[in-house]
């Protein structure tokens, strides 16, 4: 009999965790598993990448009204006589408005959001909160399952999350999964009493598939490889350091370098970045491309991949750039050395715009080092498809 598996994630919009889930789903053996994916919000560019064998469901009931604007939501609850839910919706709004740390805001507002979310009636062999915070809280409180798993895709200490809030949820999980040894060590440090539950499953990537997708023709008038082309794939948010990249671009211009730096991604810092791009007169040098269903042709056609993050769990974008043998420069966040061997297959630079600009300039003027990086990357075995067996062990309780 097939095992019934549930994955929970807020949405399937662009992001490393979302893409990681899609890769895992595409690697699974559906003769063994009956798989359902629950999303809080039924939107995102990865929805069409879900395998046909997977059932997609969304949160229903009062959550639909709770997700509307504060005015619409409260009015609807009052009209229905659901006064308690109206009060929770107001507190949810206020806590997210007052708390500037978005990770902490998602934690402290969960108790209000959860009041609008019904428990799932279906019972599962295993339920997986595929992203930190709400996905895990949902699995713990709203799902009936024999095995419950939480997935942490980031370095916990740098995430802004409160461990005192998370600990009671983590204690109710059978396993906690993270994506690198560095992230595991950090979780062990923060949660020493549950370290036996913490397992590592690396992001699943398929070199064959990525190389095939990279052959697709780019139809995008904004993308021009006649200049030195630099690429970053990241959410437009503080932790991804796109502001570092922008400041580095300004320094490169001052150094007399001619280039095009492309950013694939969306996020809440777009307006800020657009304002700064205009202020610095970098409209022709620093270009926000938005989301792309298939970013791999852009990686292939770019000269250099740059990851300017303040912190990462393990960057899926770096793994994919390595598969396409791109020279890589990344900032020195704690887990960078998990993926880049400095001076061997890429460069790890100090976490500031000037250092980033200087390293880009130095690398682009050193063709021998570029050839060395490309050669070493081509020699590496970068497939992680066998990681799916480690996931199966969790499901069958043999990890």
C-alpha cells in the first residue's frame, strides 16, 4: 500500500525552498507514495512544475476571508457574527505592522492566523512542513500524521526567528531536516535537547535537467551579453544582499568597468532598489529582470554568477550555477564554504560592496583563474538526486 504524504508550504512562488520542494517532488517514486501538497495561497510560478501525480490543495474556510485586506476581512467576519475572528484579524494586522523583523512577525502572529485555519480531516503517514515557521506550525497543530517533519532552509541563528517560540513546535516533530552540515551544527547549538532529531538532506538538483533547460532560447530584450554579463538570482529582500550588489555596481562604474548586472527575482525591496538605481544612474548597468520560469538560459549565457547574500542556508542558485560551470563570487556568510572552495572553484569575498566590486574586477581581468574555476567545476560530480533515499528513510522511520 502506498504511503500517504503531505507537504505544506505557504506558496509556490519563486524562492530556493519552493524550488527545492519542486525538485524533491520530481525525484519521488509515485509507485510508492500518494502525495498531496497543501499551499496557503494557490499562486506562484512553480505551480505548473508540480508533477501530475501530485494532488494540490489549499487552505479553506475562514482563512479565505482572513487573507483579504484588513478592512474587507474584518467587515466580513462582523457580518457573519464571527466577532472573535474579527478581533484576531485586527491583532494579526497590528503585530505584522509593528514588528519590523518579518520572521518574528510571522511567529508572533501565528496564534491569530491559526484561529482561521481548520484542521485537516485527512490522516497521513507523514506530514512535512516544507519551510520554516508557518508551514511547520500548521503541520504540528492542524494535521494528523504518524510522522511529522519540519524543514529548515536557512541558518537559524541569522534568521531573526525566536528559538523560545519555535522550541515547543520542534519538540512535537519526529524529525527536523536542514540542508547543510553548517545549518545542522547551528540548529544543534540552538536546540541541544532535540539534536538527535536533526537530519541533513541536501537540496536535490539534477544536472541533466538543468543543462537541458539551459538550452532554451532567451527572448528578452533587456538581456544583452555583448557587455560583461553578471547574474544574481535571489529574492529582492534584505537577507539576499541585493543592496550590496547595487552598491558594488556603483563602485564598478566608478572604476571604469563596462558591464550589465542582471537580477532575477522579486520581493519587497523592489521599489527601494528602483529608486536607488535611478539615483545612481545605473539604469543601463543594473537591471531587475523580475521572475523567470526558466532562469537557466540566463545562467548559461552570463559570464559570472554573484551571490551577495547576508546569510543563506545553502544556496540552490549557487549549486545550479556550478552545474553550468559559471565562475562564482559569493559573500562570506557562514555557510558559503559549504559550496565554494575559495580559489579552487570560486571566490568568497568579504561582506561589503567595495570588496565585492574589487573581486569582480580582479576576476574579470584574470582569464587563467576563470579557466581554472570552469575546469574544476566541470570535473565535479554535482548531482544530488540520490538524496531522495535519505528522505525515504525518514518516511519509513529508518533514518
